[in-house]
């Protein structure tokens, strides 16, 4: 291990990070787009006469779902070919963290964006007259789904381009890897959950086109709340990147920072998915029973708030790990 | 860099605390979301019982929360007591 020079370690980290970024980053979009295509096939079999409209909508929906993995491709190419500047071991940790952030961060948004695409295709086969409304609603919903992947890309780019050369190697290396894990993992749940809400809203618009205003509103509120766990992840990443940690050769100071990133990251997955489920249920039933939209919105928000609590516990444990210990 | 026994024990406790709370947060988050989704469905079907349904939802979620609280307790024990 000691025979390798620093230059080699930086390359090892960059190449491993690039592989992780693109490898994991390809998972979500592929599943999401496959779902969209499957629903499009179903839609064409139900209403073959408008197969052209369905096909067009499928491609637009898939193009949005693709963006998460395009972010991954960009980060992977930067990791492979970017001039590494003056190589330090801390730079190696930052590059590896960038790969982790983008790789994990693209999974949820990729899968989630597929749901509105597929449901909009099915909706067009059912209600060809409102295909414009459906495409618009699909685009709004899947654009919001991309937000967690964009957070992950922001963290990855900051890890790539920020200058950490003045910070002590121990324990800052763990803070940088933790920063990548925090936003990357937390983005999985929020991306997936936001997609569930968006899919239900496309189904709802096709069922009750006149309720489109209420359905889109509750979808956006539900998605916004489902986004919170990934914002917690982003917050912890920023603290880990910007706080200066005193030099310490002890393993425990490094593990506290790595663990802080892991805790908020993993802890965000469940509440993100759960909030999405709650939003899906509310959106689906606002479309069916629009007169009680206010009751449904209230119950959705109360349910989401309770489902959020474990993400807040995870963030508290992370903050204790960073600031108290 | 010499690693001492006490240091590695503390390091493992910190890592364990993060994993405990991180993984422990997944289940309650998903479970409580399912409860909320079904409560919305039930209120959509029968809006007259919205109050009863919201109360049932909250009781169910509180029970589902318990494993998240166990994780929090274990994480805090690992951080401050062990």
C-alpha cells in the first residue's frame, strides 16, 4: 500500500468513483424508462388508433427520466478525464465521494420519473382529448422528481472542484466520503417517492380531467414534502464539506464523520418513499373525490409529518456525531 | 498511525450508531407512509369518517414508529453510554 505514490491513489479513487457514478447511475433511469415503455405498450394495445400520440409522449417522458443518468455520465467523464491538479490523498477521498454521491443519487430519480411517464401514456389511451394536459402534468411531475438527482450532482461537482488542500487529511477524508454518501443515499427515497406522487397525478388527470388544478396542486405539495429527506442529506453534506475539523490521528474522529453521512443518507430513504406513498394515496383520491380535497390534503400532510420523524432522528444523530462528539 | 484498542472500540461504536439509526429509519418511514396512503384512500371513500380515520392513522403510525425509536435509543446508547 505504501509503495503506491499519491498520484496513483488519486487515480485509483477517481476511476473507482467514476465507475460507481455511472454503474449505479444507470440503474434507476433504465428501470424507470422500462416502466414507461411497458405502460406505453399497454396503452397502445388499448387504443391503437392514437399510437402516434402515445409513442411521442413515451419518448418525452423517457427523455426526462434519462436526465438522471446523463448527470451520472457527466460526473463519470469528469472523474476519468479531469486534470487532477496537485494530487493529495484528500483529493482522492473527495473524488471517491463525488462518485458515491452521483451514483446513489441518480437511482431514485430515474425510477421515479418513469411512473408519471407510464401513467401519462395510459391516460392518453383512455382520454385522448386531454393528452396535452397529461403531457404537461407529466413534465411538471417528472421535473420535480429530478431534484434529488440534481442535489447529488451539485454535491458531486463541489467535491470535484472545491479546494480542500488546506484541511488536515485526518479526519477530513471521512467527512468528504460521508458528504457524498449523505446526499447520494438520501436522494434515493425522495426521487422514488416524488415519482409515486407524480404517477398518481397523471392517472388522476386522465380519470377526472376537470380536477386537473386540484390534482396538480396536491401532487406538488406532496412532492415538496417528500423532497425533505434529501434536503436533510444536502444539509449534512454541506456541513461536512464546509466545517473545518481539527487534525486528529484517532480513528474515532474519522468514523464519527463517516457515520454522520451514512446515518442521514440511509435514514432519508424510508421517509422519502413513505412520504411519496402518502402523497400517492392523497393524489389518487383527490382525483376521485375532488369535493374533499381539503380533508385529503390535511390527512396527507399529517401522515407525511409523522413519516418524516425518523429522518429527523437520523439527522439529529448525525449532528450529534459532527458537533458534540 | 498506531491505532489503540480504546480508539477502535469508540470508532466502531460511532459507526454502529450511524448504521443503527440510518437503517432503522427506513422501515418506519415506509410503513407510516403506507398507513397515510390508506388513510387518504379511506377518507376519499368515506369522507364523513375523516376524524375517526385520521385518529386510527395516527395510532397505527405511532406503533409503527416504535422501531425507529428503538434505533434512536440504541444509537444514543452507542454514542454516550457504551
